[in-house]
C-alpha cells in the first residue's frame, strides 16, 4: 500500500523559507516521477514541482526560482525547499507520483503572513 507522510509546514512571514519533507512507503521515490502539489482554500489542487526518474525537474511558473525539489533515495523521501515565500503560497502541500495518483496523504499546512 502506497502512503505519503508530509511534514515541515508552518507559519512563516513573507520572504521566509521552509523545507517540506515527504516520507514515502510502498513506492520507491527514486524510480518514480514524484511531485509536490498544493491546494489553497476554494481552489483545485495544482502541481508545484516535479522530479522525474531521470532527475529532471520541472516547476510551475509561479514558483520558479524560489522552490527546489529534491529526493533522498536512502531515506525514500522527497523534499521541497521553499524560499522567498509569498502570502499566495499559503496552501496545504502534498506529495504524490505526478501521473499515477496514489492515495493522498494528510498534507502539511503552509501559511505565509504578509
């Protein structure tokens, strides 16, 4: 059974940084196309960043230059380093395979104050 446990969210002021972690089980993050998604209140879930099995990264335009996705194969964990945070980045952040839509975890809340 595939499970994701996200952590690292919190309340931060605009311009601050956070590092999110996603511990995966039942799936090997190194050989899958992993992604970080987010969902703000009243909005649809959207892809924020992805990392392919060949280590190619892709980012939504609204986070380019501010967020960095990475993974640790030994820990089977995916990370999202977020910098220069903006109030519009406030959302619940989730990780998942970019294309296979496994069951979603609880997510981790990120709140950016102005």
